[in-house]
C-alpha cells in the first residue's frame, strides 16, 4: 500500500516553482523571507508531501531555465518497458508536460487513483529526485518521471503505451517572452498534433499559467491547429469564468466578428467587380488581403476557468493564488 501523503508545517526545502521563476509577493517587488517561508509551508500543506520525504530523497541544485533546443534534447526519449515500470500498464495515463519538481503528480495519485502518472521534464537532476520521492512514498509503480523535450519526444515515447491517454497537463511553462525564444515554448503545432493522434475521444487537456501571454499562446495554439480535435469543455466553461482586462468581452468579440464578416463580403464584391472588368488589380487585392485582421481566437470569448477543475494545485499555483493573483486556466476535451 502507498504511504499516506502527510501534511507538514515545516518550510519547503527549495523554492516551490513549476516551470517558471517564483512569483513575487502581491504589492511588492519580491517575497520577503517570512512571506516566502509562509508560502512554502502552504505549498507543503496543500500538496501534502511531508518534509521527511524531502529529507530522505536529498536536495539538488538545478538551473531554473534550460534551453529545450540544445542538441541533446533533440533526441526523442525511448519508451520504457511499460510492464516493468507500472504495475498495471493498461490503466489510463496522465501526462504532465514540463512537470517541474513532480509534486503535482505525486499528489494527483490520490485524486485519480485508477491512473498511471508520467511526468516529462528537461532538467535531469529534479527528474532523478522526483523518482526518489515516488519510491519513498511507495508510488514508484504508478508514478514515473522521464527526461525529455515534450515537443520532440511526446509521440515517440507514448506510441506503444498499452492504456489510453486520459489527461495531458501543461502548467505554468516558461513563458519565453523574447520573440526569438518563442520556438522554445512547450506548446507548439507539433505538440498539438501529437496529442491529437495519441488521445482518444473524451480525453482532456488542461492548460494553465499565471502569465496571460503564455496562457493565451497555449490556448490559441490548440485552437488554431487543433480545433478539429479539441474544444473547451462546455460543462466547465459554462460555469465560473473570468476575462482578463486586456481581452475583449464576448459582446465586443461578436461585434468584431460581424464587422469582419461585413469586410469579407465587401472584399468578395470588389473581387467580383474586378473579374467583370473592374479596375481592381491583383496587386491591390493582395494588399487588401494583407490588411485583413490577423487570426483571432473564438475560444477567448468563453473566458478563463476561475477554479482548478482537477482540485490538485501545482507549487506555482499555490504561491500565485495565496497572493491573490490570477491564474488563467482552460480545460479542453478531445472530440
């Protein structure tokens, strides 16, 4: 039997982040030592892994940011012998892309006991330590952490998994703000396509970040390249949601869509006139197309989920919500 995940009031052994730098305290430039200790205690209490487990597994020193495009991370991670790593390899699997320290999956085993858990992360030291945590909790036969670049290795690693892919999570990934670094982001076109090929109808994709731009990028990438396979869960997005101040509200977005449709109709009429001998040239038509508004998300009108539908937070999520800061969440379902 797995050991129970115990609650502790001692401070965490290292900064409690998952895929991004620690959030500053609300209303200040950074969290002071007392605030940080309090937040780290809250992380342990909310995720329920005792300090004794951390001490037994040992600490690690790790770089917060690793370039996923480095040569060694362009090689797909080979799948293990699933029957050797999981007691019941036919179970549905939960995949956490960019799993960070791994506490989320260790805690999720209590909320989803009939599933196997797999975390993919590019920082090797914390993968090794997360597997030691699983051993100390006697969860090593249902929770596994592997090193791998999710964008490169996802389909290669899971192609022969005997169970179904039930849930994919991408939570608080490195936002990679610089334009030249956006190709390093976890969610890319090939990520969406790989998940679509692996996931059966009814599977779910959970996306969340405390950085609006990063959350929008994940949502928009799934919508732009995966709307034939995925859609926001209606039973969740019809519940408590919110919109960011910088985003158009549904009514405004509808007006934009009507205006865009009218512009398209005008363009079509102008094109027809040109075909009948009008003065519009091919060059002018091309310029008109270039001036048309860029792609816009239709899913944005549904808003962001106010609450975490999984009921199990990540370290970063605890730190963010404890400071009263927003988390932008989307839950998609495979069609």
